[in-house]
């Protein structure tokens, strides 16, 4: 696996390239350890100001980008019909602020994670899945189209290892090539009726498209192959 970044947040938020904390509303906390780790990212929503950490990441030359993060709503209050964005993968074209992003929403009293992806023609694809008020790991695999006139890219995402959706035949060559960074936190769209603290942890990405899975999976795979070689 060719790792692009691996943010464990074991003691602070210094692994981010930069942060927007709104006076400390984005902070490190032991309570945010979502995968048997030492700590993670706590996001306190007490107003509509965005709070997030930034990971600078250019488009992989491999044409593949796969990433995983953990999220726990932690009894966050979200009014029915409201949502906010907790992750944005940003690109400079065709839009300045997104290529793929994840949102947390309340639909009829049910918590849902949502995925929005835009292609080069600014067409939107959106999928959602129901989650519980507990830690979950989200994994996304984006494959670039083969050329600027092809529509053979693909976007897939999983929650807790279960495939939620596949968008095939995607025209995403230009947008993929202009990827600039990730933003992780309460990034945008916070409503006045949303408040509380939710947690994020274990943000990792690779450029070969191999499954990342839950924390510890890669180590177990590596150990398996090392044992077989002995």
C-alpha cells in the first residue's frame, strides 16, 4: 500500500497542515479515540462558524485515491431536515470547493451519512445510508477517468466495510487532476439547530486503491505475508 498520509491524532492536532478552530472549538480529546487509539479530533458546534483541519494533497499521478476516516455523532443534536458537511475533498475545477464530500444529516429522526460527488460537467451524484449514534469508519475510492474526453471514472464508498454505492462511467478527469486538499471537521452548512460535540479520528489515504479498512487491518495483512515468507 502506498500511503499518502496517515493521521492518527494520538496526542494533538499537529498532523493537520493547518486548522480553523474558532477559539478552540476544534481540539484534541482522549474521548475522541474511536478505534482503540489514544485520542482524536473533537468538534464542538456551538454556532455556525466552520471548524476544520486541512490536509494538503495534490492529485495522485496513479489516478487512484482511497481514504478512510472514523466518525462518531456522539449524541450531536441535528434537527429534522438539517445537515452539515464533515469532510470535503477540494479541487480547483470545475468548482473551487469540492470533488467529493460527506455530510451528516437527520431525516425524520434517523441519522444518515451522505455522499456528494461532482463530475467535470458539474453534475451531482448523491447517496445516503443510515448510521447509528456510535463510531463508524467511512472509506472512499475514487478512480480517475482515462482521459478528458472519457467517462470511465468511478467513485465507491463504504461504511463499516459495507458498500453503500458505486458511481460508474464518471467523467472526472479534469476535476481529479486539480485536487488540492481535504477539510475535515464541521466544514460547512451548519444550521442554528445543530449543536453538541462529535468526534473524528484515524484519517488515512493511499494512491494504489487497496482497501484500508478498520485500524489494524493493514498490520494484520502485513504480518500474514511476512509469516508466509518465513
